[in-house]
């Protein structure tokens, strides 16, 4: 089945083509307009999606050397995400599905982060997914495709949000996660011990205390000192975040007895998290999968593979599909 997938839930407009031979193209147009505001401005995001979506889809078709006539279904992000942004992708997808008379498949963005791991691998069920993005931090027990339960989640900020907000305090551009990752590689993770909240309790997370702790820590430091120790601070913050994530993941593995774990979402690109998870999985004798870097952050290839998995189960939508920002 040849699938055209569209993702527009936040500030990346993306289109991908999936055929029986795998992902053929995955075009991502990132919106730079938000940089000056230090975060995503929803109204500007929807407008930028409208401007770029046609070109992004065209480019995905061209790069995959697929014609529109060969597309047999359209998969599109239904939510969660920014309502206006989702609306642009869904309206475009509906129009195309209607005019081509082909099925429409609505995809949950968080599911898609998990199933991004199935683009290049065939992980075995049941499994635990650690889904860490800018808006979510969840431990998901997945019994079989789409039969899943959230067994742990953040009570306040998401892990990516923590990276972004702390990075902003340090003067880094938005999104700060990748910058902190890069700087942390040159720093000492034991430079300062930041708090690791809820470490000894259950499977839920909390990151807002860490953000406040960094704020207080920086209060009596001058700009020169911060710049001089930027790598060490980034490494120490990355240590605190990744340590909690991996310890909770380990606890979830012990509680459920699964043999397979997946990393998912934008923060799964983080090198310290990937390395710590790799070591933990090796120690525990479980199989660990993480998406290749271009499939970690928002992309349409993950929407395509998830759409395909839904289509295989007969889960097709119709033109009544509506965006659902808190899906
Ligand atoms: O999944 P994603 O692209 O969008 C959402 O669904 O939210 O995740 C974006 C988040 C941002 O908070 C970004 O800072 C974070 O993922 N991120 C990282 C890295 N790459 C992206 N955080 C830490 N280290 C990274 N290498
Ligand atoms: Zn995402």
C-alpha cells in the first residue's frame, strides 16, 4: 500500500511517502518564525503550515518518485497538538482524500512516536515505550499494536519542556534540547547535583522542581561565570533528567516483566539518555530500540508507518475526522 502521510501538530510541516519497500521520502519544513519569541506561537504556526504544506507534499512525492495517482491512502495527525496547526494538515488531507477518492487514516501523534521504532525494526510485543517529547513524558505498556496503557506520566512539565525552559534560562535558543545535548557532551555531569524528583516513588515523573532549582542556582551567578561553566551545567541538567527517565524505565521493566523497550519522541534523540538506556538494557538483558535521529523529533514518516499499521487492522477513518488537540 502506498501511503502519503502528513504531520502538522506543532511547528514542523512534514510529508512522507511509505510504499511496500519502506519509507521513500520524509520532508520536514521547520518553522523558524518562532525563534524570535523563544517558543511556538500557535497562530503563527498555523499560518506557516498553510504556506508550506502544498510544497512539502509535492517535494515528498517528487523525492520518492511517486505520482499522486499511485497514492492509495492518506495518513494524517489527528492530535494531540495545536488545534490550528492540526486543522491545516487535516483539511489538506481531507481535500486530497476526497478528490482522489482514497481512504483517510487519522493518527495519534504520540502513538506515532512509539511506532516510529517499527520503520526499521520489528520489536516484539509486549513492550514498554518511554515516550519523551516537548509536551509529553509517558511510560506506555503496549500489549499489542494500539492495545496500550499509560502506566506512568509527568505530573507537571514534560522532559523536553524541562530542557527547553532550562535552556532558555541559560540563554540558549528554542528549542534548547538539542543545544543542551551538544554542550553537555563537553561538560562534567557531576559538576552540580540537581534534584531528581520522585525517584523512589512509582512510575510518575516531575520536572518542574528541577527547573526551579536551576533558576535558584543561577540567581547569584554572573553572566561570565555561566558562560564559562555552560557545558558543565548542561551536562549536570542532562544527567538529572536522563537519570530519572532511565531509573523509571528500569522500574517499569521490572514491574511488567517485558523483554522489549522502546525510546520515543524528540528527547529520545538525547545522547546521554540513549547511552544510559543502552547500558541499562544490557544489564537487564532486554532488547532496546530507539528510532534513528531523523525519526525521533516530529516527522511524517512515523505518521506513515502508524497509518499503515492501523490500515492493516482495518482502522480507517472517513471525512468526519476532526482534529483533537488533547487526544
Ligand atoms: O517529539 P518532538 O519533536 O515534538 C513534540 O511532540 O513535542 O519533541 C520536541 C522536544 C523539544 O522539547 C526538544 O528540545 C527536544 O524534543 N529534543 C531534545 C533533543 N532533540 C530534541 N532534548 C534533548 N536532547 C536532544 N538531543
Ligand atoms: Zn512529537
